[in-house]
């Protein structure tokens, strides 16, 4: 894929387009946008349609990026650190008194009342590294008392996200015990949801306002927000979900009347953003460039280095192998590859996926970024075929 001058070869890009176009032709999904960037050379393919009966897919189509929101929220938290508003190892009790004096389950399968006091308070670092004691317990089918308690509190994992006010969300977390002591174990997702409450309380403005002022506007991310305004609904892709009984895809979230079509009750820093390929590439390039893009500096090189360095050890992710496997760790809001288990898991590569069918990774060694945007809700933590084909083909042609 790489030419001698560091550019992108036409043959390699044609091969990638053919592989990804095959998924659309087979009806796996109505359309997609795929972006590849290498040392400033950017190529974008828009294939298929916004919906099976919709208008043609375009480069500026807007997608729900769900968990690709997490690294953006982590960057916002690091801005507050650099502003001197909070330290990485500061307790969050000052701003989140609902989480003070935590109780911790005796064991992960204990009854909700079988607890001991937390050995210390939750810190910002715990939230960023997903070691705060809250999060998804990867036991399926769900049968543990703590899992039932999450469901009763409206915090169970799934494709429909919390839709109550931020103060109510943190109150509900405060009603639950921690599954593990702070710092002890990596559990997915909750850290970013809690950051969605912490950041506005520290910054004195809404999460959306803070992201727009400190990240989106400096980087020129004009289409990234927590909802799509009415006059842009024509650019918004329809989200689909697999209907196993009918053996076909059904509409999960429509562009005009769906969950992302109006200002949300809760600006969800774990999964709430919409964006475009070029917008998110601006964020990815900022990360890859050590915190800056053009004349805009969002974060220091040191902060980016911490975000993109693995922060957890094997024992800490033992409960969550389903999400990270054996060759990935976690930095601040992003997954970081630590080893090789297939052709595209280059050590040092960082990024994350979105559960509605989006994927982003950047490789600082190769100065390579890939972004795949679809709107087919994932059936499991295992990557869908279109993800695997995108990253495998990109790795193959990168080696040409």
C-alpha cells in the first residue's frame, strides 16, 4: 500500500475497496465509509447507501461512533489535569460525593449486602484506566447478584444507553457496591460514564460545551456532537441490528426519530458522540502527532504518551479477557496493543471500536491510521467480519 515516497498506492487502495465493497454487495450492511491515512496522505472510500433504501453514502455521512467516544472523553479529562483543575491521583470525592465511602463486594459473586469498606477512594486515574471498581462483569448469561443490581439500576450493558440526567446517573452508581477494590481490576465502560459527570462538575459547563471549546473547534471537528441537528438528518446513516429470528437486519435507530436525533438528556462520554470520517481523523491525527494538529495544540506530548501507553497488568484484566484478549492492554480511554496474535495487532497501535459498527486504530510506528464507519450493531465483543477484513487487508497492503 505504501509507495516509495510514503504515499498510498492505487493498487492497494483498490484492493481494500474491493474487499469492503463485497460486504455491501452481499447485503451484510447498507454502506460504509473507510478512511486510511499515512503520513498526511488521506484516502476515503464511501461505499453503498445510508440505508438499504436510502441515498448514496458520502464522505461526510454522519455516524454514531458509540465507544469511540471514550478516547475523546479521556482527552477532555487530561485537559483538566493540564489546566491544574485535578490531579491523576486525586480522589474524585470532592466533585462526586455520591461515590465517597464506597463499599466493595467480598467476592464478585457475593450478595449485594456482603461488602467490606473500600481501602481507598476512587481517583481520576482509576476512572481513566477502568479500574474504579464499577463496570461490566463479563459473565454471560448474566446471573450474578451485582449484574442484577446493575440491571435494576438501569445501568446494565447493552445497545441502549442510559437516558437519565447526569446527577441521577451518578446517584444510581452511588447506590451500588464496587465489584472490586479501586485499582484492582479492569472493568469496561463505567469509568467513561462517570467521567461524563465529573468533567462538567469540574469545568463548570456541560460536557458538550467543554468538548466543543477545547477539542472540536480547535481541531475543526464541525460535525462531531452528542446529536445530529434536524437540518443535517439527511446526512445521518440509519443504524441496523441483526434480527436472528427473521435472519435479516432490522432498523435499530432511524436518523430522524432515533436516539441521536435530538439533544440527549445525558451527554454520554462513554458512547454518545456522532461524527464523520474526516472529523474523527482530525482527532486521531492529533493523538498520533503528540497532542497537536496544525497550529492547534490540544494536549502535551506527555499526556498523549500516558494515554497511549498500557497502564494495566495481566491480573487486572483477568475478569475482562473477552474485551481485550491476550495482546491488548488499556491506556487512558484507549486500547493499546502489547503483542502479536494476528496480522494487524502491531505493538504500540492504539484506538478502539464502537458497538454500532465503527473502528479506529492508529500506529505511531508506521504513522498509519485506519477508520471504518458502518452502522450495523455488533452482536458480541468479537469483531464482526467487516472489521476483520478491513484491518487484515490494511495490514497486508501496508506490507506490500
